[in-house]
C-alpha cells in the first residue's frame, strides 16, 4: 500500500521536476498525491500476497517444513487460550496517561489480539480441517468491534474512539491488512456476514479516510 503511494508520488513529481527545472521533490518535501496518480500505477486485476487455502499444493508443501509444523503447534495452543478483552479500558488509560506501564499494557493486549488472527489463519490454511475457523471468526469479529484501531496516543481528542473522524496510522493499517488477508486466504470458508462486516470496516476505517485525506477533506497526518 505504502509502496503504491510512493511510486505514484515519484512518477508524478519526477515529471513535474523535469518540466519545471526546479529542485528535486525530496528537497521540497512530499507533494500531494491524487487518486488518479495512484490508480495509474495499479494493475487492472487485484493483487494479494499468499496462496488461497484451496491451493493445496502450496500449503501442503509448507506444512512439511519446520516453520509449518511450528505454526500449527502455536495456533493449537491458542485454541485453549481465551481471546484477551478489555480494549476500551486499556485504550483510554493510555490515551489519558502515556506512561511506560500503560504503554506496555496496550502493547501486550494489542499484540495478543491482532497476532491471533494471523497465527490461526496460517494454521487453518495448512490443515484445511476447519478446527481453527471458530476461533478465527471470533477474533475477526472482535477486532471489527473495537472502537478504534489507531494508536491511543495519536487519538488526542478521541475522535477515532468516538467515530467522529477516522484516521489511519501504522497500527490501524496493520489491522486492516491482517483482516483483509485472512478474508482473501480463507474466502468462502468464512461466514458471509463476517466477510461483509470486514469489508464494511475496511471501507469505514481505511479506504474512506484515505480518500478524504488525499482530497483534502480531513488532515492528512501520516500521508504527509
């Protein structure tokens, strides 16, 4: 995602630099990026990383590797570990007081919740037996239900938390990436309503704010 934006920026701005005979773009700071510039460097067909679960040749080959075996063991252990909750309390505590203790609590909770969908999805793609699907779906639904995906320290006025203005940062884009990748790899093995929910949240938390940022309709933050 970032690479696409960067490529579009370089392509457009390099042409302008050559035409104007001015300083290089990196000497003046990053220019604005338009949706047309981004669209120009995208392929006509969707691009995704990883083989879908139905590609058994790829996943069965990975299953025979030490990394594949370790992935299944790790995910199996997660099945007996409850999904950590309490995100609102930890989020608000860090938003109010950026202390080492609050940061550690948020990091541990966030990592435990967000890495969970990755580990479980990987194991389900390896086995394709369905035993990880209930935990995957429960985790994805819980992530979709979080009040905010951004880092609490950046949500100074709680606009993300209350949904009055959604922004994008490295944390929220990582959640979106993991959910989208899980949906793409598992496809129709996930419940239809969950897949619709994932798409709704990606639009609301990632794509709509991104379009608003490049259109100048809200602060650009990390796009600057």
